[in-house]
C-alpha cells in the first residue's frame, strides 16, 4: 500500500442572503463538539481538529486529515434551510500528496442537499485531487479546485440547484449539510 496523504483545512461561514448566520460555531471559535459532527470510515489515520495557525489570521480554523489506507474523515454540520435562497461563503485550503490511478487521495468540501427526513437529494462537491475518478451527474456536481491555497468561495445555492443539479427538486430541499471531507480510495 502506497502512503497517501489527504489534508483539508478551512474556515467558513454560511449565511442567508439576508445575512443571518445559520451555522453553529461556523467560525470554529468554540470546540468542534459545538455544532459539528465528526464521522469516519476505513483505516489509517483519520482526524478533525482546529488550530489558530492553519491560516495566519488570529482566530481558529478547522481541518480534517486522512493518512494512508482506504477510508475517509468528515466534519459536518446540517442546518434547517428556511428556503433554498441561501448563499454559502467559506475560505478553504486543500492539500494532498501521493497516490496512483488506483490508490488516490482527494481533499473535498461537500455541500449536501437533504429532504425533511435527512435523506440525501444531491451534492455539490469541491474536489482537489490528481487521480479522483468521480463523475458529475444530475445529482452530483463536482467542482474542480484548481487553486488549492487559501481561497474564498461563494455558492448561490438556488442558482446551483437550478443550473448544475437538475436531478434535485429544490422544493424538497429542507436541510443543507456542509462538510470538510478527506478521502482516500484504494483500488
Ligand atoms: Ca475562525
Ligand atoms: Ca488563524
């Protein structure tokens, strides 16, 4: 098994177009157990943490990390969406190293659209990876990250559903989940 490394560091906020913050602890200034849920699968090192020095500003950022062997680490938060008229904005830095066409890492930021019972309807996934072989579909929109260093992103969710996720009925979207997602595939 080749050594593989996946790292994702980011800080972000999500807000409505009217500016009211939907996320709890979206700036990571409190412990990650406030607002955020860590899940993982597979083998190797998998973690999520926060620190002040991932980005040179003075406050905290969060990051997920996955090292070696197939599996993933994920730090997510689901919020009730009053409507799909939402704008997500966040800053992110993506890193990875190593891998082959059959055994590869991917650093991701996922935005999942869920119905009222929490079932997944679709996803927008920002991906930084050399070898990832995922493909977009009517319910999965892959956004290729070409500038992995600290970059600000905004996502107009209403427009995203309309233009890039034709398989998702916007009227059924009742919850939005955002997640830092570090993934390692093994062929
Ligand atoms: Ca912060
Ligand atoms: Ca900082």
